[in-house]
C-alpha cells in the first residue's frame, strides 16, 4: 500500500494480484480477505488496481453504482466475485466508465494470440475525479499484459458559503448545556488527577490539555455523528457470511458445492435487490419531503459526466484547460 498526500487530500493506493483461474476457491477467498484487511489501514480515498484474473463483462441491472455503461466480453465466476466485492465496498470499476474502441479495451492476450480479455482493472471510491482511462500499447517489453492508465483530477476542496459550518458548535438547549457541563466536570477531574500524579507538568502542556477538553472531547458527546445506514440488509450480510464459511472449508462434498452455487446466485440477486430498494427509498423520501426528483437523482448519482467539447466562436475546444477557461469567462 502506498499513501500519497495531495494538499489536504490523502490517497491510499493498493496494488493487487489475484489468483489465476486454476487456483482454488480458498486462495481467492484469502485474496479478498487480505484486501479487506488492507482497507482497515487505508485512508478514506482508495485506489485499488492490478491484475484480478476476472472478466466482468457487460454491466447488468442495479450495478450502476460500481459500473459504467461500457463493458467488454462476457462475465466469469471470478468476475461475479469482483463485482460483489466492489458493491460491498462501494468501489467503482473505472474501466467501465469510458467508451473506448474494442482494440483499446483488452489488457491480456493468450500465448497463441487468439484470446484477448480485460482482466486488469482500476477501482476507486472517488470516480468523479477520474477524467480518463486508457490502455497503453506502445511499450515494447515481453509481457502478455498491457498497461492501464487512469487520469485523476485532484483539486483543492472549495468551501461553499451556503453549506459552510463551523467546526465547533455552542450548546444552546438546556439538554445540551447540561451534557456539556457534566462532561466538562468529569474531564476536568481527570485532568486534575493527571496533574497531581505528574508534578513536572508545565503551563503549556496544561493549557493544551484544557483546550482539547473544551473544544474536542466534549462536542462529539453533545453532537454524536449519525451512523451511516448500510444499504445491504441483514439477510444479505448473513448470506455473505455463510458463503465465506463454506468457501473456507478445504474438503467440500456435493451438498456443500450445491449450497455454494445457490449462495453465489442468491447473494448477487439480494445485493442487487437491496440497491434497488435503496434507490426506491431515496426517490420516495425526496418526493415526499422535498417534492423533487432532481434532488433524488443527485443523491443517487455515483459519477460525473465530463463535457468533451465546447464551441467558442468559430473554434472548437477539446482540452480540459481550454474548457475551464471558456466556462470561467462565460459565467
């Protein structure tokens, strides 16, 4: 894993290599478990890339949150696993968001040159920042893979005047004041005990501790963060856990294999159904509360379509910098 800092943004880049089609199901399960462990150490912004030895094929219904409109070839069993993993962690497969010619899509070629597949992918959870993805064919080196390159547009985060909020909120209601005072008393007593045990504490350290108590340690208890509602239902999560348990078994009998086959199909259907229900709930909520379908569409939007060209007088602009200058001057 590589951690990169861009201004106020930190990106975790994870390089992966999945087991081949000849590998056991236990190996592929261990691979995805390793990715799950890597996410625990990763930052909020993740780029996952590498050779996944999986064919994802064409996008299907209710997969728009992780796939664009442009697939390649047919989907394999390992491709189903990759799609499920992407849905579970909300990672968009960047390869599918850009319309490229067929000969610029495949990333692997067989030794006899007859079979070509797309098995190398770039996944990210901030696909809106991706402006282009292309397969490079000009590198002369002995390999059956072609390089995949994505272009990310990293910009400084701009604060909106309408939605700007101060980092510290003053307690206003009686309940908030009571909670504030109770927590303040407890934390000051702890600080007092710490000072009495450490005789060599200086004034600056005491001041920093007191400031942290007032600003940082009290506010989260008055204004707790709202827990993010999981899109997947409890039934779907149990199916995923059951599937993982069966895949861990070294020796699988006929009944286990049948159950696994059933679980793979059912789990994918359930995941798609949960995302479909989530979409319906968001639309219904915005129509009922705000009477706005546009607001629901904006909330459900998973990526941004870039403007490819603009006309300025008798001139046609295509480069990103020219487009930004033209739009800036117009508005």
